[in-house]
């Protein structure tokens, strides 16, 4: 289900704060929240796989355009499906 389908403004997927930093916080990853590093360079520092960095980058691009977490998540999931289809 996409965020557009929920229609619920209180749904956390409708938030617009930095999804990637929240995800890293949830994982217990410690980093400087004021960093201006890209997802790629931050991912290398943190040891994230290229696939994880690309997934986060897909979400971040949507967030950089002031879209919601749900829209960023949807974009990342579309990326993941595309990559999965290419490797099948």
C-alpha cells in the first residue's frame, strides 16, 4: 500500500523529516546528524552494502524534493523491485 492510498495524515509515512537518519538511528548507527556527506560516502564509512546505499539513495532523492517518508519509501521499493527484476 502506498502512502497515497492510506489518506491518513497522521500515518508516520506522511512525515517529512529525514527518513534515512531515522532509519540509521533505529538501527543504532552512530553518526553526525549535521553531516553533509552523501548516502554513498556515509554508507561506505558505515560499511553499508552497495545495494543498501542505492536503496537509501532512491529514498533520499525523493525526500530531497520535500516529499513524505511514504513517498520516499515507495520510491526505494520501486528501485528494489526494478533491481530484483533485472537479476531474475
